[in-house]
């Protein structure tokens, strides 16, 4: 049998340098969360977040600035989320969602 194919049952190896890098990033994130301004941290992390997390932030973030930034980052796949925001949010947030929805269409 040839060794040309990878075994799907084998656990992938993790590079120790990647593990240390992620542990340091997690530690920095926690330090900033507890000692810095959580709103600024959320705004910073929002740009690297997945679509799901952006949608969640647009729907439920505590800070209005984070919600507005998340709405501005939503894409075509998030049209239903924008519609929910328009239906259930206060005027400023709903207006931003309406503008974003119009821009996407």
C-alpha cells in the first residue's frame, strides 16, 4: 500500500509554535478585556470575526457603536439578519440596517 494519501482517522499534528502563538493571543485578549475598554476591543475583533459572530454582534451587542460597525460589515448572505434588525430595533440601528440592506440590493 502506498503512502500517497492521508489517513482521515489520524489526528492532525499541531505545530507547538502555533499553539504558543494562540495561547499568547488568548492571554492578550483576556488582558485587554479585563483592563482596557471592552468596546474598543470588540470593535477591533469584529473585523477579524466570522460572519456568524458579525451577525450576532449586529443583533445583540451591548454597545450601539459595535452594533453599527457590525451592520456595516454584513454581506449579502446576511440579508435576513438585516431584515430582523429593521423589524425589531430602535430607530438609529434600524436606519443603519435599512441603509446597508439597500446598498446590498
